[in-house]
């Protein structure tokens, strides 16, 4: 048996195989989402550090932000809607008070009591 041209069998490393599969999955998802290469590199670095067991406070904060994203967006939307309604009400009140003061300043009512034509004496 002549084994001169056959490659050496490498021992299978389950962790490296799993990471290669994870990288391919990240690449597929990134392509579907049309993400930039820099963002994909950051995602891979974060996932690789978590797979190695290196979990930092930043990683936990980022994961929590992703998990709570929909709830946070809906809460912010509700707050913005209420804030907009309150600002609109304040604007309307401001215009009402401005209109009243302008009307009083530019009033055309006479400054003296007019006599009626029937009051001739």
C-alpha cells in the first residue's frame, strides 16, 4: 500500500468544527440581512468570546438590549405619542392666549361711551 500522496488524517476537534459551522451560519444570516463586513466581524468576535466562556458585562448588556428591543421601542413610541399630544395641547393654549392678548391690544371698540341717535336732547 502506497500512502505517499494521501494527506494525513487530522484529529477531529469538535470545538473548531462547531465554530466553523457557527461562522457559516453567521455569514448566511448576515448575507440575508445585508450587514456590513465590520458588523459581521463584531458579531463573530462576540460569539467566539462567548463560546470560549469569556462573557463580559458589555456582552450581557448587548444581549439584554437585543432581547428587550421590541418592548423598549413600543414603550418609547408610546412616550413619544403622549409627549407629542401634550406639546400640541400646550401649543394650542399658547396660541389662544397670544390671540386674546393681540385682540385686546388691537381692539377697535371705542374708548368712550357712544351716544345713541335717539338720545338727542
